């Protein structure tokens, strides 16, 4: 049985598609995104570390309850502080969902196993009219 180049190409595409279905993180660059609704369910079911990577001024105006503020720029220096919580799921968010993906990649590269980015960030949280905390300064 002679296989042509097209046959090999077809087999390659089928295998690649199957692998991407089994491992969707490969498509997202390792970023696991979670919808706000699912993040709330997760927060209610288990102890999570919620990290707000926006700047301190925005955090003080309003943030997800129980979140800690570690700006994206300060995240690399805060890794040791977070290592104590490495067994918990870490939920990362920013203003709209872009910077949290970068923060999540940093945490994953540093060995954190269960890290997720909240899809849509704080703006999606507000849009769904979920509770917000303020820091009194």
C-alpha cells in the first residue's frame, strides 16, 4: 500500500486534532480560563487564593472579596510568599482578563499546579453585579 504526501498530511492533521481535543491547554498557551460563575462556585466549594494583579489604586477602589493585591510587576518577587498556599487553587484576575493570563503563566512556570485566570476579569465581575470589597485608606 503506497501512501501519498496527502495521506500523511491527513493522518498528521487527525492526530494533531485529537491531541488538541485531549489537551486544550496547549491551544491557550497553558492558560486555563474559568468563567466568573464557575469561579464563584469554586470559591464556595474550596479554599482558594484570589490574586488581583491590578495596581494598588484600582484594587483599593474595589476588588473581589478576600482577594489579595499583587500587581503584575511585583508578582515575581511575591512567589515565595505564595508558596505557602501552593496546595490551594489560585484564581488570578485583572481588569479585563488580559494581564491575568500573563500572571498565570508566571505562576505556572514557578511550579504552581492549580492556577486559573478569571475570564473577563473584574469588569465581568462588576457586570454580573457580584459583591465588591473596598479597602479603606
